[in-house]
């Protein structure tokens, strides 16, 4: 009967909902899973079957589903103010959140511009950078530099500065041209080369481009330390230090897209801290609200802010707006999430969770179909290959990662491999024994996926 309820919802879903990032025909084989409720790291369907949310529902959830503290903050906010436009008006949650984010961010970021999702934050940063240079009398600066294999969202501007073929190729005729520089990603390095050395050497290509095209470049955009949608490829903080210095030298902005890696994912509160740098624009979303509601923000400097501050007649204002900009409920969820960081000393506690994750994954280091197990803080990834010695990938059409996904679902763990990279980015309320379970199911799923 209960399974019938799952089926009934799945059938209704299939006739009206078009799902994101999905070939809908795949659901003929693998039915959609309707979720009735969730608690902590567990999602529960209409038949009472539970799934451990090993990927934090697309990297957004930090402190578990139905977190009592965030729930309470939201319920209280609901009776005060659900929404008001942020142009001409303001409210306590937006003001307080801006103050607290500025206090937590790398030094020098003093202004908080709100939007309502990650891609929009990237659009804001791109437009602000371009507009800054115009306002400063440098209209020839119109170009952006990005790293190969980077991902910054899927609206047209954000898509243009990304480089993941899967999302971008088809729309290329619609996108502004950008300058793509080879990523410092440490996966392809030679075995005798350390990740620091590799990241450092890879900077040469960036240095060359910046030197040659400085006059026309507005900004460089990067995902600090982990290229998440680009299959969790990782690099060393040294690259960010070199990049910051070069951008300063040539008069180019640095946009840090910490939409996925912010809020503790890489082991520090912000990834930029590990390089001790301050970007000109810091984009935040996803974990910002603890995974509750859509919200994003771009933090920037007084220098950028000042370039837009003028008499109305000068027409220098930044005219960008989204209806739900700085929604009070979303801001309140973000404040409750920041309270949890402070009260529970989360960054410190996560160190033992990430060490536990590393220990649990240790057996995979020698697996014949694993080329690399990599980890940065609370993000871990396993690169599946056909042949470990030559690092030959599996033919794409074999969809080995998809098999791991199906196995995981059958055994109660939501893993959602990126191609053949199985990764873990769990909520911080996961327990050591839940980590063991999550990894155990993944390992069995990998065994199953690589067999035959
Ligand atoms: N930037 C990065 C680094 C991301 O990982 C994502 C989302 N995966 C985005 C931007 C886009 O965010 P959103 O999906 O909220 O538009």
C-alpha cells in the first residue's frame, strides 16, 4: 500500500514535472523518488524507506534536514515578516546577516549585495566588475578569464564563464567569449610532482595571459580549491596566492566563487582563508541558508562600492535586481545557521569528521579501478577508471557512475556521482557510524559497478 503511494506520486510527477539536470527518459528505468519528509541526514520516501543524503541535497544542507534550531528561527520570522522588497526598504535579518558575513569574510570585504541563487550571484559579480571599470574610465575592459573545467552556474553569463562541456557546449552560440586558462587541478600531475608544485607550475599559463591581455580583462573568476561540478578536482592554495598577487599587479579583479566551497566545506570557513587572500568579489549561496531557502550574496570592497556612489545624474548606480533579493526568511535561516557554527564550534568539530571520512575511504587507495581518492576538508572524491596504471577512463556510455547511483539508492544512500567520480559532501551533523555506512555502501556500489 505504502509503496503504492510512492508509485502514485511518481506517476503524477512524471506527467507534469520536468526535472533539472535530467534526461527524463531515464526515469522509465529508474523511477523518481518522492520524498515525504526528512530529518538530519536522512530523507524518507512515502513507503518509509530512508536515504542517507551523502551530497547534502546538491551541496546546500549543512546541519541536517528539519534542524530544530533553524526551524524555530524560521517559524518566528514567519510571524514577523515574510518578504519585502529590498529597494528603498530594508529589514533586520538582511542588515544583521550582512554585518555578520562581513565580520566572517576575509578582511577588506565591506559590502554585501544580495541576490537569490548561486548563478545570479555570479552574474552580479561579473556585471559589477565590468561596470566598475566603466565607471572608472576603462571601458576597454570587457573580458573575463576562467579556468578550464570550472563551473559557475547555468544562466547565460555564468554558463559563459564556466567550462564544463556537458552543460555548456550546446549553448555556445549564445555565450560571450571568455579566456580559458588551464586549471591547476592536481589530478593529472605526474606521480613525482606534489600538488603544491603542480599548482604552482600551472600558474605560468595564467601569468602569461594576464600579462598579455591585462588591458582588456575585467576579472578572473575561480572556484577556490575545489572545482566541484567539474568532478571535484582539487588544487593547492598556492595558486590562489599567486593569482591574487598577479591580479593586484595588473589591475584585474579576482572573483572567488565560494558558492559550493564556502561555509566550511574545505575545512576552513571560507576556502580563501587557506590562501590568506581577499578577493574583490566573494560569491556565496548554497550553504548560506543551511540548505533551507534560496539566497545568495556577493561581498565586495569599499573601493568597488565607491565607484558606483555618485549623484543620480552621473548614472553610475548598479541597476541589478531580483524580486526575492534578500528575502527575510532566507536571511533568518542564514543567521540561525551562523549561530550554529558559533555555538557548536563546527569548523573545529568537522576536523575529526573529515579525518574519519579519510580513514573510511582508505581501502579504496589501492583499488584496481580507482585512480585517485582525494579530499579537501569535508569534500571527498573517488575517481573510478577502467585501468588504474594508465588511468584510462571507462567509456562514457558504460555509465559506471550511474550504476553506483542506482546501487546506493537500493541500499539507502543518496550518492550522485559526477560521471565516474563518486563523491561525498555530507551535512555536518553526520555521525562517524553514518560515515561508515555511507562509505561502505559506496564501496560495495563501486565493486558492483566495476564488475563485468
Ligand atoms: N557556482 C558554483 C561553484 C556552483 O557549484 C554552483 C551550483 N552547483 C553555482 C555557481 C550555481 O548555483 P545555483 O545552482 O544556485 O544557481
